[in-house]
């Protein structure tokens, strides 16, 4: 590899790839978490609708079987809400894990960026010194020729 090329360019590219992949995982985890929360909200809405329906028909003389069925259905919705709450906890935990991984990958990528900038600065300084030597040499030759 020449001194002009950043020696860690391949590793930096791999770090960039990993950071982008981690970012996609964050987006996926966030979408799944949002979906889980939406499901929970929908279940709460269903529960509320059936509870309101039961209350509104309480004085109308509906049969005991229908009341029992509605109460059983509300109990199943309550179970689904409990399961969904546990799922949300799991999804939040997963989201936090992938966020931590993405943050680590981002820090790693930034570190390679700093190293690349140092390489560029060092190369620019070498080139500047070389140009100065050539200019000095040219000036010395010219001065020697004038003497």
C-alpha cells in the first residue's frame, strides 16, 4: 500500500458497513416496538368497547349466557393485554440492546475517521515539507547561479 492511501481504509469500510447494519437493526427494533404498542392500544380499545357494551346492556334483560360469554371474552382480552405487555418489555429491551450496539459501532467509525484525518494531515505536512525543500533547493541553485 502506498503512503498516500489510508492504511486502515478496508477496516474503516468494514466499520462503516457494520454501523449501517446496526442502524438498520435499530430502525427494525423501533418499528417492532411501535407495532407492539399499537397492538396493545388496539386490545385496550377492544376491551373498553366490550366493557361499555356489557354496561349498556346491563339493564335490558339480556340472558345470562350472553353476559357470561362477554365476560369470558373480556377475560381473554385481559390475558392478551398481559402477554402484550410482556412482549413490549421484551421489545424495549431488544431496542435498548441494538441502540447500544449502534452507538458502539458509531463510536468505532468515528475513531477510524479521526485516524484517517490524522493520516491526511500527516501526509499534507510531508508534502508541504517536500515542497519547501524543493523551493529552498531551487532558490539555492538560483542564488548560486547568480553569484
